[in-house]
C-alpha cells in the first residue's frame, strides 16, 4: 500500500502550476498528505528572501532570512545526492551526532520544534527546485518506504515544472513584445539577476553603451555597472521594493541609456518562474515626435505636464528637464504629482512604463 496519496499531491501541484494563486493551498495539501508540519519551495540555485510556503512555515522562514541562516544553510551539503537521487534527509547532509552541536539545528530549528526533514527534487537541468518537507518530533522521521515513494514522486513532477515554466515564459514574452511595439527596450532577469530574454529593441542597443556577456549586463563605465548590479540585488532581496531609481549608462555617441529595474508581481508570482525582474531601457537619442500630443489627449494633461511626460518617456531625469526648460525643480515636482494623479501611477519608473505603451511604432 502506498504511504501517501500521490494523485492528490500531483493534482494540487498541477493546479498551482497553471494558477499561481493556488500555491499556498497546494503546499498545505502536500503537508497534509505526507503527515508533515509544513512545506516550502526553495530554488536550488539563486536563493531569494521570499519563497512559496505553507502558512505553518511563515515564522520559521522569517527567522531563516532575518537571522542570516539563509546564507548558512548546511542542508545544501546534500545537493549532489539530491540532484542524483531526487530525495534527501538531514542524514545525507550532516551526521546525527554533529547535528546535536550544530547551531543551524540547535539555535534555528529546535526553537521552532522542527526536527525531521526531507527534500524532494522538482525539475531537472537548470530549472530545479526543492520541495522542502518539515516534520516535528511527534511526527517522526521519514521511513525508508516513505523516502522511496518521495523519490518516485520526484520523477513524476517534471511535467509540472515544464507547465509552470512554459506559462511564465509565455507571459514574459508577451511583456517583451508589448515593449517592442512601443520601441522600448526590455530585458527579463532571473532570480540571480542574469539575463533570461531580451527583446529586439534591447538587442539593437548592444554595442551602443550596453553589453551582455555571460548573461550579465554591463557597460564600459565600471561605476554605472556596479550601480546597476546593486540596484538589481536591492530589488530582488526586498519584498517591499518593486522598483529602484533608474541607472544611467553613458553612450559613446554622447547620449544615455536610462535603465529602470522593476519586479512585476503579475509575471513572477509562481515559485517556479524562470524570471523575477525586468529592466526597461530608455534611449535618450530615440525620437518620440508624437508622444507629447498623445499623452496630453489620453490623460488630459496640461501642455506643461505633457512636455514633462514626453521627457520622462524619453528617459530624461527631472534635473535635466528642469535645466532645459529653465523652471524650478519645485515646479517640475508639482507637475509630476499632477501626472501621477491623472495616469494612476505613483512612481517614475511605473509612469515611464505606462507612457511607453502609448508611443507608436514607426
């Protein structure tokens, strides 16, 4: 007789792969079916400070991140066997006697009454996740029969990863095409800040102040490259931050590339998503002749507001616009507040994206 209800587990995970809003319910189902305390989904490569998890794991995961255990997780020692066999326990990571003295187990897990654990591989190749199943002392360790069954389950979950990843990439491609339509460059990034996809407009900027090598974006200005890397990391490692201030890459032509790093929750809400952020890039040399009139008509902007909107869409910062128009920074800020109100936006990066969708293709 099977120890767990595989049909119920796979049905719940399959539903979550199609509809990311069901991930919490799916993980609760896995916990119930395996007679465990809680379950979470961790990426094997490129950890982030937020993952999909059953409600029971919320408090322990918060401590895991805030107290720095995320960077001292000794369970990664079992990664080779995990990748090879599809399932591991703490015995495959740290000997039992050593666990009695190790801070990870005694200072972190023990206060939460978490002891026995099994990790199930979900996916293969470059797209691998860890279905982390945690038990308490009362629930006891996983038996040999249960572990064999979990290993079989691992092999049956490949289609779930493929479905979730394909749907996520389809959404990402649609977003890139939308930016292409408005001739706005955009690049999708994974959880490590590496390039997953770049649209045609972004590819046209390569060599014009923008370079992509080994899936990383950089320019000849080391300081600007470092600023972009820090901005991406700050965004990916903060649950509250959905965008960061723009980063400017100088162009050899004398113009500038203005890069807006953003996290788009609607596109990255699945734990199995292949990407977690998008860079929207504005080229200050790109002409947008009809943009000012369009913005004025669509959003009922004043003449002054539409001029500022056109400048923002072209990638200019407020200080440059203020100097060019010979108006005070306070006046420009007040105009920006009016634009935010009329466009339903509240951040300059968000506004730039909204405006870019109205710039027609030549």
